[in-house]
């Protein structure tokens, strides 16, 4: 089965955001993708000697040499070793040594918050990973700013007694919109856009973001490139537990946001922030609440009542859906009905419009 090009003039291409990173041969091929795929591109998976794969609208397809998309891997374009070498040189600015820490973590974050995952042969030092060599696989995940992504969810998380947010844990598997959602929550809370009639007149809150992977704020030399609000401070490329404690000590945040928690030290830092009267909005990888309870750190935080709400995200044909579970219902799994927080993307800006059907 092939997807053919359909014309939608005037719509901003997601491909354009990362095209400068690609070697000429790969750039030329991907520019021939169907327009719909280019507009909503989410991932580009490049594996040496194996079929080129792209992800868009929650689905994946292999790319043929003419730019058409196929479900089967037969007769598709296969990146060469030389192309993979050129790509690695471009994303590391021709200096693998300067990217030693990123290679140890298995990914590189580039300008714009785009994260490039790497796979290859690991280099061990005393049983710990020191880096990766013989890199033969790349996953380019394209970041996008979606203003208004939290418009339907935010009113459900408001703490009216303290005029801020309740501590909330957001759960979803990879690529379900967690980072996009918390970025917009940070922006809204920082500006004071509470999306609630009885919150008119509330000022924005001081927000601290621990951006370990440089994806939420997409900082360059310490300056955010995404709009995260006027009262937001960022600890960029910093381990989450350390970053939360540094923010607590130095920046007096009222809300802390962290992505992809899960280590024991993350749990301790979240408890410390909670005991200091700071609201924490964090994300974690889990399919749902039951899945999260299988992770010891998350289970302990849930059992202790650290989070007032748990939000489950799911990608469906209608868009990204959310379901909210209040702390009082955690043991009984008393969920609200699923609600879509955003459905349609604005053609020119690449942002979701609040209230779009």
C-alpha cells in the first residue's frame, strides 16, 4: 500500500524544522514525501543498510526511493554507511569528543528541542556506559510548540484554595504528547492563563522547569527558544533530582515541572518540593495508572498521596485524549470520561488553536 501526495498549500511543514540537519541525499528524498506526511512528521528513523522509516499522525511507514510511503519494507530506500557518517558529523558539529556526555546518555538534543536518539555499540567503563561507537541507527524526534494544548485539562488541575495548580502526575507511553502538554502548562501558569472563569484576576505563578533533555524549553546557551512564559526559570541539561533541589534553594518556584521521572532520587526530590509547599507537575512513561503502579518509585509516590491528580494520555483517531483520576479515587480507579485536549493544528503557525472542533 502506498500513500500518494495530496496538496495542502500554505501549511507549515514539520520536516522544515529539521531539514538543515540532514545530508543532501536524505534531504532530497524526504522533500519528496507526500505533503500530509511532511506536515505532520514526528520521527525520522535512519538505520544503516535497512529501510528508512518515518512516523506521522501516530503511524509509521517505510520510504521508497521516489519518496512514496509503504507499509512493507520491500523495495525501499536503505541509508548507506557513508550517509550515516555524514549525518553523525552534522548533528555533532564534526566533534564527537565535544558530545561525549550526550553520547553517554544515548541522545543528542539540537537547536529547537529536537532529540536525536542513537544506537550502536556501547563503550563500558567499570560496568557503566561511557559512550556509544559504531553508531548505526538514529531516531530524529521533531519537537513542536503547541500553544493551547492544555486548555481543556488545566481547569481540572487548579487548586482554588491556593490559587495555583495541584501536584499532578501525567502518564503516557512515548510519543503521546507529554512534553508538549507540560510545556503549555508551564506557559499558561507563568502567564496566569488559568482557563477558568472564577480564576480571573489570579496572577501567574513562578515556574521552575528541570529540562534534563533540553526538550521542554529548548534552551540555547541558557535562553529558552520556546515560549514558556515570563515567570519561568529553567535548569537546562540538568539531572531532574539535582535540578529540583537547585531550583528550591535558589529560585523560589511555586510550581516545578519535570519530564520523565522514575528514579529513586526523583521521588525524593518531589517529596522535598511537596513538603516545601511547591506544586509539582511531572510526567512518566506508563500506559495507565495500573502500569504506573508496577514501577516502585511511582507506586510509592501514589500511595503517599504526593499527587492530587493523575492524568492518562492516549492517542486516538480523534486526537490526543486525556483522562483525569483524583487522588481520592486512585485506589478505586475512579476516572473521569476521556476528553480530547486538542484536535486540529493551525496551518500557518504550527500551533493548536484553543476551542477548535
